[in-house]
C-alpha cells in the first residue's frame, strides 16, 4: 500500500525584518494569521505587504498554517502539526 503524502505545519518561523535584516522567531498560530510584527532590534513595525497573506509568508521561508492547510487540501495531502 503506498504511503500517504504528508504536509507538516511548522510551529515556529524565523522572520527577517525588512528594515534592519535582523531575525526574530515567531510562533505560527494554528488557526489564524499574523498581520504585523514589531522588530525587537530596530523597533520598526511591519505590516503584511499587498499580495501576501501574512507576515510569516512574506518575511520567512515558511508558510502560515492556513496557507499550508489550503495547499494540503488542494493536493490531497495529510496534515500534521
């Protein structure tokens, strides 16, 4: 029997500040998105850019939980947290 393909939802993401380049670890919520964050180093507040769904998708190499879940459903993948 073939193994079912799985998509793993990450728990955290390293978000890169677009102003100073420093990185901050953010928890990825399972049921919502993060629309803004304040950099711990430079203090600048960043909001989600147009055409991106959230801060995680825009400024890290990972996808937020809602985007990952939508992708899994479209591709028929099993979801794991």
